[in-house]
C-alpha cells in the first residue's frame, strides 16, 4: 500500500519526477511527485475548474455533457502553471479521470498539436462531447430492453455501453461519424501517445458495463448479437501497464516519456490513502462513496444484482473494492443552494451562491437535531433509479433554514449508511474511516452527521486525491 504523501515544496535536486493527472467531473488537477528519502513527496500541484458543462442537443434535459475542448484547455492551463524546469524532469505520466462516461473521436484526427509560448500542446479536433456518468438519457424501460450482461456489474444510465446503445437506437448516424471511443482519460492518453486504437484498463472497462472482470474481456457474443458497434470498444489492459510514450514534447515534458494506461478516479483516490485493509475510505464530493478492500482471492459472480446497493470494482493487483457509490452527495447541497438563489432572484434580489453556503451551514450548526426527514435522492440511485427525493415530518416548527439544512445533510449521510451500514464495516474488520472530499471539508454539519452514523474514528484530509493516486501508481510501477 502507498504511504501517505508528503508536501515539502520544491526540491532543488535534479531527480526525475512523476506527473499525476486527474480529469474530474468539475475540475482538472495535476501534481508532480518525487521519490525522496522520507517517501513520495509532492513538489508541485495545480488545479483548475473546467466549466465544461454544455447543452445536450440529442438528449434534452436528461442529458449531461461536457465540452472536451474546455477540459483539455484546463489541463493545458494547469501545465503552464507548474514550474517548467520540473516538467522537463518528468519521466512518467499517470492519468485518472471520471469513470463510466464516453467520448467519441476519429482516429488520426482526434487532436492537433500546436506550438505555444510554453511549448507544444494538443487541442481536440474531431471529437464529440463527453457524455458523463451523470447522464440520464437511458430510461428504466430503455435499460430493461438491453441484453443481460455477463458480468457481476449492472448497466446503468451514464455508463459508456448504455450510452452507445442509446445512440444506436435513437441517433445511429451520430455513431457513423466516429471510429474510436473511451473515457475522457482514455482519450487524453491516446492523444499523448498517438494511439490509433485506444487502450482502457480493467478499471474503466468495468465502469462501462458489458465487461467480465474475471475473464477480463468484453461480452463480445452478447454485444455482437444485439448489433452493438464493437469496433468502438478499446483494447483492455491491466491497471499499471504502460499505454506507450509521449509522441511529442508536451509543454516541457520530453518526447518519449512513459504514459500509463488511464485509471479510474475512484480507484486512484483510494490508492492515494489506503495504507491498511482495516481502513474504510469515505469520499463525499459531487457524489458520495464508501469503500472497503476485499480479501485477496475474492471473485464476484458472473451475473448482476441490479437492486444491490453495493458494487465490486476491480482495484490493483487483481483485488476488488466493495463500494457503496451514491449519486447523491455534495451535489444535493449544491442543488439546494442553487434553488435558494433562484427563489431569491424571483423575488427581485441577488445573492451569490458563495454567500449562502456559510450562512446555511451556520444555521444548521445551531440546529443540532431535527425531526424533519429528507430522503435526498434527487438524482436517483443506480440500484433504485425510481426512488427520488422526498420530505416527511414537515411541521411548522421544523421549517427554519437550520432545520432544513441539518435534515438535508443528515439525509445524504443516512442514504449512504443504508447502502453500506456500520455493521457490515465491523464484520469486514474496519477500525477506522479515512474521509475526504469537498462536501466534507467545507461542511462541518456533514462531518457531524458522518460521525453520528459511523461509530469509528474518522480521520479527515488524508490526501485522498486521484491525481496523487495516479502518480503513485506510476511511481510504484516496476
């Protein structure tokens, strides 16, 4: 297991370093890590919001798409901010990113390389929007019409293969425009290495659906029988394998630098901090996840249980993580704040969202308990998409901002607890929870609710960071 990373600032030594990249739902992060006497050390980092959300012309309000150009622009921006002399010492690149989603492109035309004042960089060309994991175009009836996968993992809306099936039925001409597909991180790796056919690790392949993690292969017979465009499926490799080398100098990173096959942001987040199998890892950011490492040798079954709240995701070295992955986390609180802003605007007033967050948290801190009960699943759940949000126990005495905010945070944590209860953690030998994520770091009410729900010591801020995990995975590569 990787040690806790240390941040010692810039190191004047001329040793090589590893670049870690995470292409997240709302931001891009880059980090430089160097192996030193005291262990892996972060020597520089940069993060940028992507602001990449765009309208979905084909799927309407149920769609969730992002502009790949804006994502890559944020990545290039991060690299221009990092110390250029350190980029010249990068010997390996590890890349992670948001799972499940799919982006399409034309091989050989997916990007163009241009010269800039900071060196060469690539910009997307013949590339679709990224259809993200939050996409809701695949309705329950549509998903029910798809063939049953030969895998322990169910297929849900927002999963790459489900999205491709949706296009096959609703907009087949769209698919004819492209001959390659992958997650956003697979796309970036393919462009860096000049790959004709993208590669995808088992981690990301499992997140697409119709992939058997035991045989490590796509469900080709099932997919071909239903006329799925199997030529779009990437070649699958093991986590930790090299995808290739940089085809050009990238900013100041030398041509020929080793690039790892892209990893899942979830697995990299866990890898960045889990030093002991007795640790559970909790992250509440846009969404929420709670995970535990399964014993070596564990193998999931070959058929999915669509109603199970737990999923088993491939990790590193042929192990699995058991995960309660909720679609409802910090995005629920963000939606609540946005609703307040819109209501206030309808009354003819203007209040920035940034001003509201500290006020609602302060109100909830003053309200330590409430009988108001909020089921916060406004985004549904993969195992129960029909269960949307609801409020019960509404009384005149429970309508203050403190009551509602407290009940909302309580509901987010209790929803996750219903998926992976504390009793199951005890049975798995868990003795400590490592917690992270913006929705926890910025929200003391959410932290209080976690500590109420789970009777374990909770340690916050343990460098649970997908970019760090991606760098460490490459740093540890033999």
